[in-house]
């Protein structure tokens, strides 16, 4: 097995600054907003090969998209949209950042 050194955990849940390089890769503008969100994962196992394993965990590659439904709090009613998990990262021992790509674009005004 090849040993890899895990990255240092981030000290807080603050959103890191976005570099110009990252912003240039984004297909859509982002709008800063704090809304309650719930994620409903499609049921079933997520198969795939591992990349590395340690006594404390593992890193693996899913054989396909991890599909889900996102419910975002709106002013009048929640907005539901289908999507897929694109990234999950441990921010600290009690928080995980999750990035989701929507299957269909939403109008941010729908949250008002």
C-alpha cells in the first residue's frame, strides 16, 4: 500500500475565500444566502473501488453519481430540486461542507 498524508483539517466553518481561478471555472454566479437546507439521499448502496485504506477510514471512488433531492428553505415554501453530490469535505470535527450540482438550474428569486 502507498502511504498518503491527509490534509490538515480546517479550523472553522467559515467559508474560505474564492480565488479568481476558482471563480473563473464556475458556470453560474453565486449568491450569498443563509437558508436551512435538507438533503434526501436516494436509497441503496454506493459501490466503487477504494483508493486507499487506513485503520481510521478510507477514500474510494463511487461507480456513478450519488443522486439526491435538496430542499431549500424559501420565504413562502421550500424549494425542492434534484441533484448529485459533487464534493463533501470535513471542515472540523462537527461540520461537513457539501457541494451539490442541480440537475436543472433554479432561479434564486424562487427562494424569496
